[in-house]
C-alpha cells in the first residue's frame, strides 16, 4: 500500500454481504462498487443508510467514496455521525485524521490517529495509517516502531511490512526493503506499489530480469496502467526483448502514458528491430 494518505477503503469490501441478505441495498452497493459503478453504489448506500440508520457500514462506505472524490466536507460529516453513534469505530477516526491532514491540520490529525490506534483492538489498519502519517511528518523512527508493533501483533499486516520496506529503502538497506515488500505482497497480492518499488530496487542494483518479473506482476494487477506498461516496455527493451517491449509500449500509449515518452521508446525499439532484420538479411545473403 502506498503511504500517501491512503484511505482505509479495504473496509468497503470486507464489511460486506452479511447484513440483510443478498438483495439488500447495502450488498448491492458493495457489488456495484466492486464492478466500478460508483454512482450506483452511492445510490444504494444512501438507500441502505435510510432504511437501517443504526447500521454504520453504508455510511462509512459512502464517506470513503466522498473522501476519495475530494468531497471532504461530506465525508467528514458522515465520519462524525459514525463516531457519535459508535466512538469505537476506529476506521472512521483514521479516515477523519486523513481529512485533517489534507486540510493542513496535523495536530488534529495526530489526535484522531492516536484515538483510532487506541481502540483498534486486534487489527492493524489504523496503526499502519498512523505510521504512514508519521513518515510524512519526517518521524521515521517513531513510524518504524509502530510498523514493527503492527507486524508483531499481526504478521499478516501488509501495511506494516510495506512501511518497514519504505523505511529500509530510505536508509539504503535494499536487501531488507526487498524482503519487507515481498512480505507485503504475500499478504496483499493486489498491492501494485510493492511490486513497483521492488522493481525499482532491482533495476538500480542491476537485477533487470528479476525486475521484469516484478513489473509483469504489477501489469497483471493493473493492465490498464500506462505507467506500469511504460516501465515494463523500457525494461524489456533494455533486456533485448524487442517484440514484448513493443507490445508493452503500445499498451502504455493506449492506457494514457505520456505520448512523447512512449514514442521515444518505441522509436528505439523499431530502430533496433530494423537493425536486427537488416543483419539477418545480410547474413542470409552472405550464405548464398
């Protein structure tokens, strides 16, 4: 998970399908959101919140959507409703902290993070979010202690491993960083950022073939990502795999990567393909 004030959006899918049967508005909202139909999900969550005002899940999921869209006032109102109804709902405190940080109020943000961590219980998501907050404030030693505490409490805490990897990478301990990012990807196989960071380290240390494997994993998770395809195409080109590089770069261009960068790399690929073709033709002609 990236450390840039990431939302606790995981709750959108984890808090699902167990409230009022498969046809409930809440469950429809979860399904619609999972398919990328955000507007329909918002409609269903609103209906679910009206029908079952004591159920905090549709309000929380709705607030996460608003926060993700930058509608911070609406998200904040819902989070405050949630913690009024249930002061022990730690994800709401964590996401409220993210809003305060976004508004340039780090003191309030930290107060809410501490509240979330204090009531989190057996989980580690709020602890991880507080750790990333501390990293952004330049307090890496405090963050490291939090992440270590998180993975000790729950060894499957992907956020904790990612945070430790980020700290190890920053201090130049690439071996530890790779191990931590690997643990993150074991417990959260959908974390593209862990694969990308591992790929960057492997490229920097001359292990381009291993880096290629990391980028391919990231590409499978986000095939429409222009950035991932561009990086994969550049690496394949350097590794001499020209046809695969051409395919990746063409996909990058279609997926919205900077056209000038894509064209520049593609020109290099086409030039090398042409050179190889000419070389084969000369070799064939010489054999007659």
